[in-house]
C-alpha cells in the first residue's frame, strides 16, 4: 500500500512516544510506502486535491527516526489510504483542511478519520450523544447558568471545548474565591462555550484512555495518573501512564460506542473514562499506542495497519468487480 499521514512537522514529533510514528513504522515493516503531508501543503485545483508530500523511511532510532526518499506533489487519490493525524487546536485552518479532504474523498480518496466525522464530533460536545455514560455535565457560555451549576454540584471541573493535553482545565469548588474570575476568563466573559462536569474523585486512580480501532476496542486502557498536587492526568501535564485491562464498565462503554463510531468513518477513537464515567471522545489524533505496547505487548499500531490492509483490499475488490461488470 501507499499510505499518506497528515501530521505536524516531522521535526516536532517525539518519536519515543508518538502514535503516528508507531503506525508509520508498523506500515514500513510490512513493506508499505510511507508518505507524510503537512496541512499547509494541501491544495485544490481543477477538481483534484493534491499535496506536497515526502516519502520517508522510518527507522528505529528515536533521535533520527526517518530519512527522506523523495519529495513529490501527489493527488490524494494516488494513495491507498490517507490518515488525518494532525493535533488540535481545531481552528479555522483545521476545518478548512477537512473541507479539502472532503473533496478528495468525493473524488475517491480513502481518508481516515473521515473528515466530516471529525467535524461532526467535537471531542467534548460529542459526549452529549452518549450522556447515559457521562457524569453530570453542562455545556454553556452563560455565566449565571455555570454559577448555578457550581452551586448545585459544589465541586466541578471546567474546560474549553477546543483544548487538548489538559490545557485550560480548572477545578472549581462552590466556595472557591476565584470562581468568578475563572469563569470570566475561560468563557471570555460569556462569549465562549465551555464544558462543566461534576468533579470525579476517581481521577486520582487515573484518567483512562480506551482506544477503539476499526470498531473494536483495544483490550488494554492507559490510565493516566496525575502527579502529586495536580488535577490533570494527561501525559502532557506530567501524568504517569499505567496500562490496565479494560474493566467490565470500560468494556460496556467501548462496546456501545465502537460500532457506531466506526460506521461513521472513525477508524481511530480515544475514549476518556474516569472511574465509570465517559468524559471525552477523541477523534483528531488519539494517542497512547506506544505506552500500551511497551507495557503489555498489545500492538495497537499494527491493529490499525491490519484494518487499513483489509479495507483497502476490500475496496480494490469492489473496484475490480465494478470494472468487469
């Protein structure tokens, strides 16, 4: 296969833990071509979406993890599969990229995660569809409504709708003297919607990342345990990742969401679960592949390549049948 990965600048990727690099290495080990694309390199003209792309050879040395074979401008339809793996923020340029990728998909490119599905599944607001698994949650910009929510629940967590890696998250208690300032800041004085959720003390045991690959749950979650004195378990915020088998509740949540999200073109999904509660649904560039593999031997990256090989082989069979009929 000829695979393209839309990623952040290669020199900024941390090879020792990056899930996209893990997938590139798994693909290269099976003899597939690996190409990388930067979002600014995407462009549309005369009915075709193309991109300036680098064909690379991933290696095992984390300090110099790739070499460049060649550079070319390629139509996205030339690739067997394209993986959109750029990190948030989910800003106007990210949305513009999904519009271009939509046009490429309409021309026949196979793109995961499906661009329209990424747009339709805000990593915070998507929780509203599956509220039976969520903690008590309010999504609003109205400061009086948020204040009333804090008064009612007494201990809550507030976070922006477009953040990642734990950025912009605050715990606010009813008697917090800074609660007005926190709400004014995080909502931009009521002009920006945020998510508020009941504080879950189980966070001390870890914020579990459950991965769904092609509609199937990975049997291990990565519990990201906050460091001392910290609310956030995110690895980017200094949390420690501990791989654990899925609990019965984890499996219940994953089994309900996995087929639904896969049917929408979401190949790779990261569910965040604290205790027994689903708190986020990550669809842009879910991670934790490397940590799970290192601690359990469960090769999540190879699971992704397995699905791509199966899906692309199926598409090729359909195309061949259509051509002969």
